[in-house]
C-alpha cells in the first residue's frame, strides 16, 4: 500500500482540523477485498473517495488506486502561536484484524508532492510507516479483546512560513503599544487629546484580541497572545493613571513635577516594552529552532 500526498490545507485551530488530499493505492490477491469501500481514515470528519484504477496484473495481483479528500480531526498545540511546528497525522486503518490482513508500506513510491503549497505554511518532514492498533474494548465480543488492526501512518510537519507573520497577526497590539508611547509626547495639560489616543489604543488592542481568537481557541491559550494582551492593556492603564496624576499636579501648580513624572513613566514604559519585545523574539527563535 502506498500514498502520494499532494495537498495539506485549511489548518483550522478553532475547529481542530485540517484537510488532506492524497492518492492511495493497494496491491493484493484477495478478490473479496474491496479497499475503496472499506477505506477508513482515522478521526476523519468528512471523507470523499474516488476510485481511479482497478486492474488485474499479469502476476495475478489486483491493483486499485483512488483519490481521497478528507477533513481530519487534530488538536493543535497553540501555546507557541503563531510559531511552533505541528505534526499532522493521516492514519489509514485496515477493516480486518492483523491475522487476516496487514498492510505493507510501498516505501519507494510513497512521497510528498514536492510542489505542495499551503498558504502561510511550510509542509515537510514526510514519513510513512505501518503499525498496529489494539483498542481498549472488545466491542461486545470477548474473543476480540486481543485483536490488533494494521495502520498506515503518514506524518508531515507544518510550520508558519516566516517570522514576519507574527507582525501581521499582532499588528493591533503593536499599534496599541506605539500609540501609548506616542501619547507620552503629548503635553499632560492636553487631557482630551490624550484620552482620544488612549481610546484608539484600546480599540486596536481589543480588535486584535478578537482577531487572534478567530485563529485559536482563545488568545489566553497562547503564550504570545497572553503577553500581547496583558502588555497592551497594562500600557493603556499605566498611561491613564499617569494622565490623571499629571493633570492633578498641574491643577495644583506643579507643572514641572508633572512633566518630569510623565517623562519618567514614559521612559519606563518604553523600557518595559523593549524587554517584552526581546522576550517575544527569544520565544520565537526558540520555537523556530525547536
């Protein structure tokens, strides 16, 4: 049995699934075996199988090939989102016990399409092997308690196509942080202008949070997402407290003190943001290098 994998797409984190398209073929002698109608892709939510060839070879073997398109359940680890490598499994299981049928991998011709393209992803590290599976149930028949089933396991890795994708995914958080830093350059006396900028920063952060939530279960399930959310709203909160405190100082006639406080807190916010960025870069490099 062999597999030619030519498409891996629609990696959907919130729905915990991906879509795989591949050619599969069998060579066997049992004329009662119908591989197409009995094809089982483990954890497939939907599957479409189209038979391509059905031949009887000169040596008496039967050759059958088919095209398969399946949406397969997969729980993604989003802790390093948007970085990290994901190992995707496509498992084809025999409908019969190993004492009746066991798959043998066509290692020579089982390959990954070298031109496979998945938008935003690098697909590679293709491998295929056979293993057996024993279920923790006898399915109501005690004599099946020790039955094993043969499986062909196809594995590929998927990782994001470039570190700059993080900028695209977190652009709202980045803009929010930059607006906060820019607001420190606005005179503390101009509270309405500061309030407008703070509101803009909040909208940018909230919008980005909901965008990240559409790509994952929740921004709080990702380390970088959590850092971005906490950093953005922390900067807005510190800026708001600084603005209120400086306005009260100015009302009491302490203008120089207000300017110095605003400058000090602004520099502290910049320093804190630099440290966060360095930490994020470290996480990204660590995730990319494994």
